[in-house]
């Protein structure tokens, strides 16, 4: 892969990523794991089974800490309580959906929350959904069902977002 090129299954659009790899081609290509062992991730997902599966996948990828929330409102409380490095957030939840969650983060008085990388998860990853995600302030859209390969690629996008945002003034 050339410098600056996106990993397989990831499309960059105006600085935001879209992860849609539904295969294990990244694993088959023999890519090495990214350094996720220092990463703290919050999973905001209304389906408890999906939260559990994502937590297990994140643990398998070496993520240091995984926190969970069942909707946008509890996600905001979890961000305040745990200060995660990045958030994996479902789009369609009640009472507060993913768009409301990201808008609340971006409007926060806390500069860390305003710049917290958020990766959306959605069963629908069309141009409209990508535009909505970008407009709300999300950093990428991860297609459901999430696979270990697409999750690894999404975490890579999250790490790059952390690095980019760390270089920006608060």
C-alpha cells in the first residue's frame, strides 16, 4: 500500500472514512494488527447482543478498555464517566440516535468531547447516510454487519483521527 492510501474496504471522502469491507480479505492479505492496546473505546449500540459481539471483537483486536452504552443519552454519560479515546456508535437508536449523540458531543463545552473521534455503524451506507454522518460530525461510517477486518480498518481510521485532532489547537 502506498503512503496515504486507504486500506482495502475503506473509502475516504472529504477527510472522512467509510468502512464497508464485509470480507476477511485484510486478514488473508496478512496485514499486521494496529497498536490498539492503549485504546479505550465506547460502544454505543441499542442491541445488547451486538454490543457484546463488538466488545468481544474489540478485545480480540487488543483494545485496552471497552465501555458500553445502550443509546445516545447513556453514551453521553459514558463519555463523561470514562473519557474514551474513540466511539463506535450505532446510527438508529431511541430516544437519542447517533446523529443527536454526535451533535451533542460537538456542541459540548469540553474541547476533548468536541474532538472525540466517532465512527458510525449502520446497515445503510449510501451517499445520503455518508453525507448525514459527515454533516453531524462523525469521522467514518462502518457498514453492518461489522466484521473483524472492517472493525480493524475502522479502528485504524479512528487512530488517524486521534492523531490529526491531537495536532489541532483546542
